C-alpha cells in the first residue's frame, strides 16, 4: 500500500528545498517532516532526499515526486468534478507542473503561453532551462512532464506537436563589423573575431558558420549565459552573436545591428513533447503553446 501522505511530505520538501519550509507549508513541525521522510526511506530501502541547502531529491526520490505530481493532477480533476470528496481538513498541495524549455524560447515567445495558461488554471509551473537539443532528455528521464525541444524524434510515452522555428540572425554592431570584417566575413576573419556562446551545449554559432561558409572554424568566444545579455553585448560591440529575430529585428531595422552576411538566418525547428498520460488533462496548456507558437515562430526553411 502506497503511503500517499508520506509522499506529499516528500514532495513538499523537494519543492520547497528544506524540511523547515515544508513544515511551514504543511502546518506541522520540522521534526514531524523529518520523521515521515525517515520512515519513507526505511520503507523504500534507499535515500530519497539529499540533505543540504537546498534539499534535493535522489533519483528514486525524483521518481516518487513525479508520481505524486501525476496523482495530484488526477485528484485536481476529480475534486473539480466532485468537490464533496475533498476533505477540507486535509492538507492539499497545489499541483506543480514541471516543464523544460530552452533559454531563447523562454526569453521570447514561451512566457506568453505560460502566462495565458496560468490565468485560467490553478496549476503552478516549475520551468527548467536547458539547450533545445537536450530538453528532450529531461522528458525521457522523467524529470519533467513536457518540454520544448529541437528534436523531431518521438519520445516514448509522449505526444509531439510541431511548433515552427526559432529564427536567428548572425549580428554585430556597425563598429564591430568595421573593426573585424572590413575585408568581408571569411573563415580567417571569424577565427579572430570574438563571438558569444551561451554554454558548452550551444552550437548555433558553429552551425551558422558551417552552413553559410561551408567551413569549420575554431571560434574565439566569450561565455555569456543570458539571452538578453547576448543581445546587449552584441549592441555594445563586445562580439558577434546569434540573436533571435524577436529581439534583433528592431535593432536591425534601426541599423544598431547588422547581419554579418545578409539573408543568412538560421532556423531551429521546435517541437512540444508532452507525457501522453498527462496530455489530455493538460490540453489547455498544449493549446496555449501551439497557439502562441503559431503566431510567433517562423516556418522552418
């Protein structure tokens, strides 16, 4: 028999990051929370929480938390239809939906969809960020219930919806162009002109160079893990960078930014993958994602 009251305590600890915060949320003492977690770990025969600041779930703890989130969605729908079943004296956590997306989507179109969904739903959102080539891994590993990914490969147990493409321009300030590309954008010039890279997973700059010039270039780079700072650093002449059209278009129109090579945008197709068991219960979420994407993203070239 699964001890769901203990699993709710575990979920509260992992979501809040501490035993004390979980106790405050559940209106019990920290010692009561600690005792329930200890009993649950003894029953499972494995550690479920790594004690620290913050407390985080182990792999087995994550598995139990994802199960409780699914149970929470089922209870949410059940109590909406049959409110008399809910015990008013019982502690009820609001259900948190874990979603993964890439930073540039979050910094451009994705937040509009999340905002629209949250206005008509009692669900809370926990949005994780990773490179678009890797967010699908979060879904496969059970860390999230849905993800925006650049992979068109079906994820086992999930539904897939094409969204369109996030379009990027290779841009730089006029001063940077004059300083580094006076004789044209060549592999030799790119090997000396600093670019911007979001993280070690970011391959956009290399993809653009390979696709546009047909060459592999060892690019000197500044590391800058922020979508907005990418744009700001490009405007300030710090480097050239691959900026989303959402953020770059007004600056391109005003001449504050210039494409390194005109009409050489790079399109990254995006897909919405969502757990099949949750897809029907979260059809409003998928609808908002698809709707905003259809208005915001380009058709992939």
